[in-house]
C-alpha cells in the first residue's frame, strides 16, 4: 500500500518532465482523500495510476491537451476510471498528451511538450507521452493511455516501459474522448508486464454504456509460463525492411533468439498490405476525427473565445483559436476526404484497404501462427523539434503500430534493449481476444531479455 | 493533388474553422502533401462488382438498451459547466442576419 | 405559373416514436419538463459519451415500416449527418443513409383531385431528434434546450404528391399509423417539404 504522501512527493519531483497536468496542491489533497477511502479488498489496493488527460475523471480537469477544453471539469467519469477506483487504485493525476491524442511525440500539447525521462532533449513519444514518461521515470507503476494508431506502444518503446493495446472492444470507451471511434482503445503503460496487465485486467470487461464493448468477463491473467513450447511466432517480413536501423535489428534478432531458446517455433510470414497501412490510417483517422471533434463549438462546455458577433463567429473563433495546428490540419484533411466528390476516392478506398489489412492478419493466424513479433518503432526516441516541420515524417513513426489498430487486434510493446543508451521496444501482436497468449509470451520474454543492454 | 487556397477556405467553412489569411498558403501546401501521400491508395484497383468489402472491428451487431428511464449519471448539471447559461437555457449568439 | 410545369412536392415526415427513453440514452422523453433537465452525457454531446440504441424504438420503427408495406431490411446501418447547429450537440445527427431500415412501401389515400392514390414510400429510417432553439426569449441570442435532443424519430420519405391537397391527405393517413407506444398524447409529427443535404459521415455505430 503506497503512502499517499510518498506518491505525491515522487510525482512532484518529476515536474521537470512536464508530464503531469494536475497542479501539485490539488494532487496531494486528492491522493490523501482517495487513500483514506480506498477499498482494502481491491486487487489494486493503494496502487497509484495516473490517467491520460483525454479520459474523463471526476477528480481533476479533462483538457485533452487542448485550449478548447481548458479548465473543463467532466460531470462524469470514464468506466475504466470507475473500475480502477472500485479495485482500490488511487487516481494519481492527469497526464499530458498530444492534443486530442493526435501526434507521436507529445509536442502538440497546448500545455507544453513532455520531456523524455532519460534525455531532456528528446521526446517521450506520443500521444500518451506524459503517461509513458512518468512510468519511465519510476514515478508510478502504471498509467492509463489511449491508442488510435500506436499512442501507447510507441511511447512505451521510446521510454523503456511496457505498453499494452487491448483488442478493440475489450475495454469500454465510455469516457474516452473520441478521436477515431473505430480505432480508439484505452491502453496501459506499466513498469513491467505484470503491472500493466493487472491494470488492464481491472479496466476490461462488459459495459452497457459502450455498445462497441464486447459482452465478456474481465481479462483473466495467465501465469508466467515455464517455456514457450508449442507457441508459433511469426516474423512478418514487411516489418524488417532492408533499411531498418541496424541497431534496432540487432535488438530484435537477440529477442527472437531468446524466444527460440524458450522453445517457441519461429517462422517468417508476410502481411502483404503493410505498406498501405499508414496512408490508410491517415485517411480514416482524420475523417473520423473531423466528425468527433465537431462537438467542440463553444456552446455547451469549455471556454468561449473572443470574436463572436454571431453564431458562425462563435464557432470559428472557438475552433480556430481553441484547436492547435495539428488538430486543425487533421480536421481539414478529414473534412476534405469525406466531402462530396472525394468520398469514394479517399475514404471508401481506405475502408477497402483496411479490410485487406485485417484479412492479412487473419490469413497468418489461420495458418497456425499464434503471435507475431516485430520492432515497435523504427528507431528510438528522436530529438524534440526534429519532425515538426514535416507531418509525414512524424506519421512514419507509427509504421509498425497502426496495423494493429486497423485490424482491431491486441499488441504489447516491451523493452528489448538500448540503442546508444536509449530504450527500444519489441512488439508482440496477438489474435483478437487472445490477450492471455500474448501476455504469456510477453512474461516469458521479459524475464530473459537484457532490456538495458546495448543491442 | 494540389489543394488551393480556395479549397482550404471552402473546407474550413464546412468545418467551421478560422484559418488566418497568412497561414492559408502553408495549410494548403501541407494538406496537398498529406493528400498526395495518401493518394497511393488509388493504386489499388477499385472494386469492380459494386460491393465494397469494408471492415470495422467490434461486435457484428449492435447491442440494444432496454427502454427504461435510467440515464447515465451526471455529477452536476449544465449550469456548472456551460460557458453561458441563463434561466435554464444554453445561450448562444444569434445566427447572422446575412448568411 | 408557367405552362408545362408541374408542382411536385416531395414528402418527408418525421414521426416521434413513443418510447419512454431516448434513442441513444436513458433520458426520459416526457414532454414539458423544465429546460435541460432531461439530459445526460450522451444527449448533451459531452466529450467521451457514447450512444447505445433503444431496442423498443427499433421494434416500433419496424412495426411502422410493416404497416406501410415496406420491405424491412435485416441489416441496416446508422450513419452520421454532419452539420453545425446549436441544438445539435454532437455536431452530427445519428441517422441512416445508405442502408436504411426499410424501403419500398405504399401509402394509399384518397385524393380530393385524383381519387385513390397509391403513393410510393421510398424509404423509412430511424434517427434522433435535435434539441430546441428558441430565438425570441433573449435579445440578440438564441436559447437552447436539449431535452428533446436524442428523442427517437422515424423519417418517412414519401413519393411525390402532385398537388398540395394530396400532401394534406397523405399526412392525415400518416397520423393513423399505429406508432404510439400507448394511448394518450399523440405522437408529434413534423412535415418538411424537400430534402435535407449534408456531407457523408463515417459509417459506424457511434
């Protein structure tokens, strides 16, 4: 059971990361109150868990890293948060993120960028950069993040922590501020597979408030296996291109050797439509976002911005000034691809491609493969400012992660080594609703992989 | 696929977003680059038989809710979070005279 | 009116389905409550809220479709109609576009001009209502009440009525459709001539 004061002290000490949006005073009093009220019988009793700021909480504000929700106090909380509290966890503040979860570096927050826990000149990844940085700095055992295109796994890889994206429909989205409704899932960052998986288990399960959440019991956690005998692990060749960073490749090769040593059968497979995944994602996600963000109009919540002589003026001033450049860009692209004359050329094509990408996974899993292993990111954490001028360069950091969101399958990133002192993650991709198999392999690999050794 | 200044204005209007005059060329250029990039999807042949096979994850059929008056809870009402609220109503400026 | 031109009025009728709760949330649909008191995160369009469809509303809509002789489709899809208006809290209306609940029915009525008319019903689909905008309560401002936001509706798109009196006769028949959940206050109807536009939206349940 964590002492509320000790937890608060550790979080306040990591202020330099700019990872936490909750002011220290409010955090301390909230933690003290929660610690007093927490149920001792809960499986997460006393565990402090921070929550990404695009997930609604009754404690603290919910800004989604945006000016358009500055100071907004949600009158309801996300189901995942309710479940955490029912299990005795302490909600340890709200974490900084790319605005409305749009970004891969947490440089697109209206509240300043988040700093990498090991190198202050670098980004922690995004959009769940605040959550990843806090866990990576040892300030917390776990934090909630969200995934739309890799926003939990990519920062997990950069910050040297575990990041899990569940199957779409495993965790309720009620209270997760929508970005791409057919892609979004709440995910977990944790200092170990066990910490992340425990939290995932608690927040998973049926919810009548989310019609896309499957009617299933919460995830049952597997035990740590003795060996991976009987597991067939596929290495999709499209994720190991010739131009892959040699150090990243070395780290992956080492992890694959360890998987073989553990008894798994490893074979090369192909996911032929992988090259189309990033463009497909960057049609579907902005399209859905343009619709999901239409509700931010200054009418019912959030601040109002100057310049509203009439209704249209209110809308345009609020949205023009309240949204940052990346969000505005995606809304414009999304509106464009959905508009008359372009719907078939872009959106419909992307939906068809998505079906082919999902079919690629089914084909591989139907042929006796249990899991896939790939690098999580093509490189370790890049420098702040490095990719800001070119949106496409930024989008390419999602190249190995977006496929799992498009196909709706679960995936986990765990640290597998260091590249010039910076952490790098390896990813296991599992079959829909078979997180337990994925976690078994992750547990086994975690025990043997030298995560802090140079590749 | 070149996005013009006028295209940006038209789309911005649809999205009710102000784009500053001097930002227009940059926004147009960035949008063009992004749309050029995603246009590689058209390399894929179009579905010829008219039926588009698409995929969305999640349950196959929607699960319904029983017809009961049981709203999901609100810890406090709109008066507490609305930017402008009077006599129980949300208040907004009127639509302009000459739209 | 110039010779050779015929007035064709497309009929679009919205009928409220008499359910106890709204289309996508558990708020009451009871009429006459003080403004913004029958609201919740869903029908307020709060960040993070999600729609969950009302099964009884679908059953009533199917009944209405069958009574009009429509073909009811086992699979239909909810789609979003995106536009901005203060009484439309999400910035989109959940409606049905490409695959509606029902198509191809017949509405038979007696026209004062033409005798018995068997007008085609092109389609019948399910959607949610918007809230209410009141323009004369405050000076230079619009007052918005979201109690009505999310109330279940069916939209019946009828064949063209050739003259205005046909439209009235058709409307009278609509009124007799047994779409009421129980007896009592009659279902509210609103008729609109013409068709609504709007961009396509992503086809997803929410």
